[in-house]
C-alpha cells in the first residue's frame, strides 16, 4: 500500500493547494481576516503532504519495489543504496516530484518566517505559491504519476543511467532545484505587491533575503553540476554551452540583476517597475529551463521526458504564468511612479547599466538556445549553436559588467562627485595593479604561450579582486571607531557578502582564463610500461588490473604522474552492459592532472587521453565564494528590521548635515532623518532622501 499512500498524499496536497490559492487571496481582497489566516496552516500542511509523498517514493526505491513503474525504470537490485536514493530524482517523474516538494518547502518557510509582515500581504504571497503548486500537482497526477503501478511487477529494474551514478548527482539536482524554485518566492512577493497596489520599497526589503537564498542555492547547484560534468563525462571541460547548462545560466544572470535591483528599490525607492519585472523574468526563465529539460525537445543526459503531452502541459503552464503576471504588471505598472531620482553619475546609474548588461547577456544566451529549436520546428533544419557563438556574444557583455562591478560600490548613492569618485578609482586601480602583478608572478614563470586575451582575463580578474580590496580598505579606514578588528566586526554581514561575491567572481574569472587558455592535452595509445611527457609531467602507465564493483566490472589502470598516482577505470555495468570510462583526477591548487582510459586498440594498448589543466580549483573556489557571499548577505540582520531601526553605517565619510530642519516639514515615509546615512551610502539631507 505504500505507493497508494504516496498517491493519496499528492491528491490531498492538491486539495490543500486549491484552498491555499483561493481563500487567502479572496480574503485579502475583501478584508476577511479568517480567510487570510488559512494561508499559513495550508502552506504547512501542503509541505507535510508533499514530504510524505517524496518519502514514500524514496522508500520504494530503497526497498526495491519494482511493482512501481518509475522504480523499475530507474533502479536495480545491485545498485548501491546511496544511488537508489539518488534515483528518486534520476528520471522525469521523480525530478518533478522533487520540484514540487521543494516548492512546498519554500512556501512553508515563508509561512513560518513572515510573522512580522502584514497579514494581507503574506496571504497574497502564499496564495500565489499555492496557485503554482496547483499547476505542478495536476501535472504530477495527470501526466507524470511517480506512483503508477506495473502489473505484474518486474522481476528486476532497468538500472539508473550510469552517468548519474556519481556522488555529484546526490547534491546537484536538489541544490539546482532549490535555486530554480526559490525564485518563485521573489516572483510571489512581486505579484503580491502588484495585487495589493503597494509596489513600494517595503516589498523589495521583504523579498531580498529570499532572493539571495535562491540565488545562492542556484550558484551552488551550477557549481556542483559543472564539477560533475568535469569529473564524469570524461572530456575534461567544465562548461560546454549545452542548452541544458544554459537553462540554469539564464535565471542566474537575471537573478544577479534582480539582487542588485532590489537593493536600489529598498534603499532609494527607484527601479520599482524594473525590479518586479526582473522577478517575473527570473522565475519565468526557471520555468523555461524546466520546459526545455522535461519536454523532450532536447537530447541530453540531463533531459528526461520524451512525451510531447508533458511538454505541451509545461509550455501551457509557462504561458499562463508568464502571460498572467505580465498582464498584471501592465495593469499596475503605470500607477507605480518613478521613485527616487538620481544623477547620471551615481551608484544607481552604475547598477542600472550593470543590470542592462546582465539582461542583454541573458537574452543572447536565450536566443542561442532557442534559435536551433525554432528553426527545427519551423523549417525542419538541424543546426548547432556552440561555444563560438556564445563566446562572441556573451563576452562583450561580461567585460563591461565586470568593470562596472568594481566601480559601483565606490560611488555614492543619488549623486557621485567626480573628484571623489576619481580618488576612489585611483585607489582601486593601484590595488588592482598590485593584484595583477602578484597573479602574473604566480603564473607567468610556470605557463607558456601567453596571449593578449589571456592577459586581459588576468587583468579583469585583478580588477574584480583589487577593487573589492580597495573598497574594504577605504571603508574600514574611514568608518567607525577603535582598532581595525573592531571596525571590521561592526560591519554588516551584507557588506561582507558583497565583497566575498565580487572577489569570488574575480577568482572565478582568473581560474577560467588560465584553465581554458593554458590547458595541455594529448591522446596516445599506450601499453603497460610506456610513458608520455605532457607539460613537463611524465605520465607512466604502470599496471592494468580487473576490479569488481557493486554493480559493475572494471579494468583499472594505474598511472604515475610526478608524485601523484591516478586510477582511471573502464567500467561495464552488469544490468545492461553499458560501458563507461571513469576519469581519474589529481586535484591541486595550481593544476589538475586528468587521465581517461578510453578503449583498447589491440596489442595490449589502450587509447588514453591526458590533460594538464592549470588552476581548475580556482574556478570551483571562486563560484563557492560567490555563493558564500550570497548567504552572508542573506543573514544580514538589517533585512529583518524596519528601515528606521537599521544600522546607519555608511561606506563613505559622513557629509555635512543641516543644523535644523525646515519648520513644519514632514519627513517622507521610508526616508532617513536629516543627516543620517542610509545603509551602504552617504549621509543624505532631508531633501535628498525624498
């Protein structure tokens, strides 16, 4: 009866989602408090039911219940327990159940952590999340039932895709989906603000920690997926511009723009329409990624569904969600107003330019991803859009965005005086130059074949790191009292998070530049006892031994490369006879040694692929540092405080304050008192904060 319990839990979750979507929304519109109070318990109950269904499916996999069609199609009795659990999301139905379960978890988190928000606003947010759950639960019950029975039960399962039998698949999909689904919260907050007609700075402040959490999870998910591709697929790369990879990059780019736009809306009241539009776009691109991967229009190791009915449903749901939200935006946007004014040279302008660049970059990736699909659909022509296109259109957007990223934190809000900004930039350029020299000294003596493009990449990385260091030095030197340690402890977590994310992007750019530009690779046919020298490293083929795994048989090679010993394998899985090369990687902070045992070529020789990839670890470290920066910013206590209680620490010396306010003049709502510095900005007068 276990599968029936899981199915019944999904049916109940659908009924609860209907109540969650309808009653609180009507109650908020009509001012009926008891109906609004239904939102929180409904969200918690829906989460409990979805977790129950997910737990039942996981139990079916762990027990090897091959009377469940989905279990029989994605598991095997010899599959190790960790991969039997991973197989829960190794196919279409289970991955969609994971999607819905995480959506309910986000909804429950909003219900539990929103006690200080207005009741009608929370009711609208949870109603929007409930409506999204209705769409996903109907899809699960109608077209993608993970508990469908197989009669008679299969004597054995088909096994999990061997490429997915890797530790990376244990964490990659949950983190990636947490990011995808997490943007639904920012989407719901934006729609709730539109529905209520109060698209002011308050919704941006309430939405920021949720958006930062979703962005951080998505960053970690992309990191884990890229590391999985690098360590399992055997081609030695970390990003291929595959359409499925692009499906995660697009919402990440728009989410990055959304984070910065929320800051401006929160602190200055500007970008209100633009910010809510970015919230809609980020979640819409997450739905688009779900459509691409689950519809069968793509052929990829990541893509599961081949049923056109499923793809049509997801496409219809995406059109309904995106179209409905844009119609609501078009109705409410004219009533929003322009918000705070700012000069042509200000932090707001720089952030706006950066957002435009990120948006255009996302559109370029979207065009390159969808154009081949549209051409195939309309004209039946098969074309491939690969790295040359994306590098040609994406890099021109990335370079100015990186430059502006270093300038933005140095500029004042509202108006940045040119002499002051010139002084700030001088310090940033000096720090960046010192970083560039240090990086060149670190790599120049060990790498050959420097090109202008590689040198430019190192300079950009140095600018990202150096400008962050310069900003930190300037703020710690000029703000607060006491020693350096005391001033550092007094800085808000959000500021440290910003520095970590910006510096992490610089570390990533450095690693990507060096790993791509200075990789050495060679293919050879080697027998035991033979060796190849690559980039000064001698790869000695020492032995070849048979090894029996839990569900596969392997031929394991032993290579000695300098002081490292590597053991690449050629595995044959017993369930279906699939052969798979398992690379061996020796990871170091300066370089990775990468060996793939491909296929036998006769006479005791094997086709072997060898790579020396410099500074690969810096790629992973940079992305991880960005995610840590997002999490640090998320826990900033100022995001949980009313505006008038926030820490007024400024990133610049305080400007002169007026001695007295004009009599009888009221302070605008949400603005700072006269002469009080807004967080992260200069001290503003009453007229400026208006």
